[in-house]
C-alpha cells in the first residue's frame, strides 16, 4: 500500500501520544510508534483499540521497540533503516514529566534523549516536518509576559524538569536553520474537555481533591490568588492543535504556545470548582503570602494533598503570549475552550474515578 505520509512518534503509549496517534490515524497515513520494551504489550493493545475505533487497518501501524536514550534510539538496525527511509514526519513526545525528578535522570532522558532524536532526525531521507513537544515552563523563573519567539534566559528554574526541557528545546531550536522544525509548548495539560478523562492527578487536580474532602466547608476560604493566573489546557485541545499545525506549512520554523489565551486566576479557578461542587463560591480570601507560607511547610501536604514541589506553580507571575498560536489555529478552526465550560466534565470524571 502506498502512503502519503509516514509518522514516526516517540512517547507511545503515553496519554498525549496515544490520543495524538488516534487523531492522526487515516488510511493514507502510516504510523511508526517507538515504544520502550516494558510497554510493548500495552502499546499493542492501544493500537488495536485505535485501529478499531478509527477503522484504520492494523497494517498502517508499526510498534517498534526502542529507547530514545540509546544510539539509533535503541531500534533494531533493520527497523532503524526502514524508519530512515520511509518516515516523513517526526513527533517527539517522549520525556519524563515529573516536577520532583532527579537531575541525572532528567538529563539522561529529556536532554540526552532529545539529542539522540535530533541526530536521528538529521538522517531521515524524506523529512517534511520535525515536531518537538516542549513546555511553557521552559520559561523557568522568568516573570511577566513570555513570548513564543523567546527562549534564552538566565532567571533559573524551579526544578530539573524545567531545566532539562529548556536545554532540550535549545538543542531543537538549533535545527531550525537546517530542517523543517515546529516546536510546541503546552501549558498545564488537564483532562479531556468533553469526557474529563485524564491519566494523572496533579496540578489543578490537587485543588480538586482538596475541595472534595469537605466541599461546603473548604469552599468558604479561597486559597487562590487574584493576581496570578494558572494556564490550563484540555488534552483534546492540545492534540487537535498539534495535529492540525503539524500538517500546516505555515507552522514550519515556528515555536507555538499551546496555551489558553484567556486563563483564569487561581482564585477564579478555585471558585469555578467550588461552584460546580456546591453551588456556592468562596467568601474569604487570605493574603497570598500567608497561603504560600502555609502550603510550603512540611505539615501542609498531609492536610491539603498538594506536594511542596507543586506549590510554586500556583504562584507563578507568568503570562504566555499566544499570538502566533492564535493566528495559526484560527485559520484551522481550533480554539481553546474556557475552563468554566469544561470544569464540570473534569469533576465528573474525578467523581467516577477517585483513584487512577
């Protein structure tokens, strides 16, 4: 069978990668999925489900055992040769997303792994696009408006996840002068805006689980901040944006913030969640410095459920400019939904799945 595009995707069967594969799957496309050995079985099961749901033949999918931290991405020589000759588009999603990750592991996977992918991408014979999935948090401890065409800074980082993703994006940025590259920077990814489905409870879910402990009592005191905004994006918006722009030539050479153009403050997020739970909003907001002090203390996590390494993300004075994204996505009919429009779906999923 002749295919018009062949996609090589790392990070499968991760939450975003799995959804992206389902979104990209078409009869005229071939998909090579790089999978670590321990995930081969679950990857095969995921492919079977995607094939059935999309009605795309199983023959269009190839699960390839490998690891981005190895030479030739750990692939068998024959597999590597096939990918080199046939792949037209690369989607590099594989990374460690853990705010508490140790330096050596983060460097090994996020930075050295991306260098390996970059080297492999250079060897592809028919490359049309290299899509790298970064994060808005490459901005580290910078303050104020963060533009999409900005990367370099010396403000430091909160953790090794941010630092290694920053260094990795810098390596991909170097390729723009030689290769067709698009860099995507999602903000904080939450569940599906329609189904609420997610694979991990972190970020805003700490606040959701905190309020679930005693909704009518805890909703009275708003632990959010009226000045600081927390940028959230539902996973379906992230996947749609990447899938659409990966095939749009106008996105070549761009760095694109996959973020909410109109994010809510953490105080507004608190009230949105509380209102769906109880039909009432908060009545009192303590001083932000007091809240931050309390949440940063060792006795706080057992009470609130928010680990101390997650606290800074509720007090980040950063705004992500989405000018490039807005223009490109508007032309493709893709728009980020407002948190108020899908928060109920997130809460319903949590109610039905209190533990993942």
